[in-house]
């Protein structure tokens, strides 16, 4: 929707953004404009349910990301007052609430504030009034919303990369804050009506960093950016053979936690599982890893001397944020591992450890995952040095191995053509099983998730030792098995599991270490990985699985950047 010469021009379509581009012809835009790509939550994906939504008089237009939990009672209340609803969405109640408060005589800003007080749930909202064509009102609770501050122009968006072509100066709205944006001014109030002194952040990313850079898809570009993302994440944090994390020194001092709770969702959860192996091996501190959406609803038995790591690429993941606030209410210290500067999680946690992966545009996370692993390794090594200063030389050797990982990831990328050929061979299958053991079991989970996300091939991951406890019943020539079998202390066990698959005439792909003649002679389809210390093998191995999933999607004619039914940041429960 755009506002031109005192008139509102509204266009909605079902489908892709390019379908909307073909349908619009607004001419020269002289006022404000808002738009939204909607993922169906309430109401089917139809033109009627698409955003923006309008009030009864079609003089107020609104877009909304999130979920309004009390929309049914609000809709019933508004309908009893004569409001007519055109859609099945929860969003439409907000625009009618604003209309209702305007009828009561409130000014526009106050009407928006009053409306947001009445709704429960998560929202990032943009509102335009027909008789105020050069202003956008914005409100935020639980869903990300930023303001781009330009020269004689200002913007609202759900994420920073959206405005990088126009400005690198942004204001990150906090929960329960409402803003009025004109071309020359940004005014922010709290939901209680008080004016807010906001901070303008200077973003270090360039617009070019968020472009494809000659790659056919963002996902492939971001896979190839992993060596530099890992190096950037380590940069300045390793000095004289030691891990340098002053934020943690200030938070924890010399008093180390007796237990660590790691809470995350999806890919970040898999990173947390790898972190558990690393922390327990190096620092000897017990670690619990939970899926955030489950953690927040269980009766946790707290260790008063514990601390929590919350992991999220966006820093806006709704369930992880809720879990963090629950942990803080229990009195534990919180550390957020996030990628986005100024995100809610980075601001609400006691300390933020940034992954420095740069903007990740593809919905399926790749470089954010390996950057998260890098931060977790640094954290584990920092804890280990604090818990046993006598082991400094051993830790220096381990740390030197981590510093070498970006070069090994580069080596995996040189095998891209071989992995693409493997994907071409297996992309027609409908089901996959991924197997891993030890620290590479979470990598098997991540590989299966990537395959599901972007190629729509059903895939399940299991610790290889669990295969004979049920999943082996699925093994046949129509169910390929992807085994992560690089050298490790459970290598012999992994070979036994591979033998079990082969003896049942199962199709098998094995990820193996360089010069592993034993498996090369057993398995027809192998992908060879460079030699790497077992503890760091997840960072190297997962790159091959990312490429395999990517090329399976390409072979099936799918867009890996925009998998169906998924969003980059899961900002609703």
C-alpha cells in the first residue's frame, strides 16, 4: 500500500513477491508505503487474508507480523459495536481497535498506543492513516522491528538487511515501544505514553554483504562464506595462545558455574548439543541442552550456581527469548550467542557473544551454525583454562587446531562438484536416514534438518548405536543411509553400524576421513573429508551435508533460499 496525493492505493496478491511486482503500477510515490509477506497463521493464504488490512472506512491501513492471542474476544467486542470484518485473520482486529479509539476522540499516536495496550501476543505493526500520508506508526512486542534512519527518508523493517541499500543507521525498537516515523523525524513512546530516548546504531555490514555476489542463491554464497565467518568470529578473541573473552571475565570472574543450561531451537539447538560435548570434554562442567519450546514449559530443577547459554541467529526467536526470561527470573546469569547486533536477546541477556557471521539471508542456516560452533568452542576453552590453569599447554595445542579449521572448511568446498554429483544421484529418493555418533550425532541431526528444509525429502537422524533398536527396520534399497564416519574414538563402532546397513542391502553414503582405505573398499559412495581433530570435526563435516542438501534441492527444481512454510526468524510460539 502506498499513499499518493491523499489517496491510498492498495494491492494484494496471493503468491510470490514477484507476482505483486507484476501487478502494481502506483506511479510516482509521494507519501508513505507499507507492505508485508504473510505466512498463514489465522486464515488461509488468500488475497482477502493477505496484508495490508483496513478499517471500516478504509482510511487506516495496517501490516502485522506475529500472533494476537486474544483476537477472538476482541473481534467479538468490536463486532458488537458495528465493526465489519473482511478477513479471517487475527491482524484485522488491531486496525479496527485503532479506528475505535479514534472515534472516542484520541489523537492518532494515542489511538495506536491504546490499541496496542489491548492486544495480547506478539506483534510488529506498521500503520498509515489516509489523512497523514507522510507518516508511519510502528509498534513492537515480541516480534523484531527496526527503523532505518536515512537522509530525509526513514524506514521500518523486520530485519536490518532490508534497509542496508538505503542506510546503515538503525534504531531497534524494544518491546512495548511505539514510534511515529516521518521523512525527517523519529519519535518513540512507551506503551504507557512516556517518550523514549532511543539509540541509533551504526551497522558495520555493507549492502554488498547482503547481496548474492555472483552466486545463484544466498544459501550457496553463505556456505562459501563460512571460512571467513569462522575467522571473523575468532578474530580478537585469541591472544598469545589463550581465549580472550572479557565479557565473561566481567560476568563470572573466577567463580565458574557448576552447571550450564543451553537452550535453543532448530539449528541452534544442534549447535548447543555439539557445545555440550565440547564443554564437558574440555571444562568438565555438566551441561543440559534443551529445546526452548519444551524447556519453558517444564519444571526445571535449578542449580543455583548454574548459568545459561541461549543460542539464536536472529536474537528474536520467541521460544528462546521466553526461556531466557524464565531463567533470569530464577536468578541465573545468562549469555546470549547471537548474530544480530541490537537484537532483543543480545540486549536482554547479561552478556552477548556475537558470532560475527554477517547477514544471513537464506532461511536455512549455514554460516550462522558454524559460527555458533566457533563461539561454543571458544567458550569451552575459556572455561577449561579457568578451571585448570595447569593445562595451558594442552589447551594451546587444541586452540591451534581451532585456528586451522577455516582452512579445512575451504578444503571441503573444493569437493563441491563431487558432492553435487552425489546429490544428483540421490535426489530422487523420498526418504533418508542420517547416522552419527558422539560429537557428530548432532551433525547428523543438522544434515537431516537441512535436507528436509530445502529439498522436502523426509529425513531422520539417529545416534548410530540406536539403529538396531528400531530404525534398522526401515533399511532397504529405497531408504539411503548417510553415515558420518570420519575418524574418531567411536570409529570402529561406526564401521559396525555401516556393516549392518550393507548386510541388509541398504544404499549408503559415507562421510569418511582422508586416506580411509578401509571404508573406501566397503562403501561405493563416499565423500572424503580432510583430517581434523575429532572435537572440531562437526564444523568441517557439516559443510559437506549443507552442500549435499543444497544440490538435492537444485536437482529437484526448488528454491533453497525460500523453503515453503518457513520463515527466517521464528518470532511466534
